[in-house]
C-alpha cells in the first residue's frame, strides 16, 4: 500500500491521456455500434476490452515518452503535456514515437488490439440480436401496405441530422434511389440500410410510420409500446 501511495501522483498523471483518449474515441465506437438497435455497452465484454485498450495504451506510451518511471516533478507543464498527449493521441498514431532514442511505429499494434475488441463486440449476444432484428425489419418493410409516410418522415429526419453533421452523407440521393426502386424486396433492403443510420431513440417511432406489424414493435420495444397504446391504422 505504501508503494502504491508513493507512486500515486505519477499514476494519476499517466491516466490523464488515457481518459481523454477514451472520451474522444467513444464517438467512433458509438457510430460503429449504431447498427445495434439495443446497444448496452456495459453488458458487452468486448466494450470493456475496448475501454481497457483505449485507456492503458496511451497511458503506457505516455509513461515511457515522459519518462515517468524517473518520477519527474509533477508540474503544470507535465500535466499540460499529458492533456495534449491524450487529445492528440489519434494524430500521434500516424507518426513515429521516439522512446529513449529509439523510434517506433505503434499504430499497427494499437489497430490490432482494437480490431480484436471490435470482433468481440460483433460476436456478442447483442450482435446476434441485431441480426435477428434487422432481418425481421426487412420482412416487415416488404409486407408493409404503404411506405409513403415512412419515407417522408425519414427524409425529414435526415434533413435535420444533416444540418448538425460536420460531414453529412448524401442521404437525399439514397432516398431518391429508394423511391425509384420498383422491386419491393430491393426497396425494403435499401430502406433497412437507411434505418440502420437512425438514432436508437427515434427508431421505434420511425418504424411505426412505415406501417409495419404491431407484433414487431411489441416484441422489440415493450417499454415504448403496449397493445392499448398502439394507434390502430385503417
């Protein structure tokens, strides 16, 4: 315990870049996992592995680069250096890092570990549930009596999303492709691919507007929908 207490100030500085990097990198994780309609990160071991890598990989590198094993004075400049290292870690991966006069390329190692984490996330139970869900959505879209209202709502949704996006995708072209498609099976696949980009909290109401069966909504959104609350369609 005394040993840990002696080293605690330097451990605390080391965690700064790891914590900042994890916070920044979570945006990419959330985007990749958008296809999981019922994403619960704390229940997926792969996400925990991802978090450990995102924290300790930059933390370990900073420990070596800043020579914290020598216990340098904890100063404001050291803390600022740790903050800058965490914020710019992604950019640092694309460059070589010098440690004790030796130059290393760490990106291949980092990418390999992150890929292992993503594979674990993909192969999780939530990944299986996502496959089942989107398969049923495609069937429901194919059987829907009218897709007009849903497409109109989807167009409005992406118009709002695009106004806040730094790099908006060309959803208008994809929606035009959907409307021009005469084969209902292909049209259902195209709509499904667009729905996979919709934020989870909007997905239930979005599906409802495509006039899919009430059974699917009740099966996957029991807390959002009930038999007594579903508005009956003509």
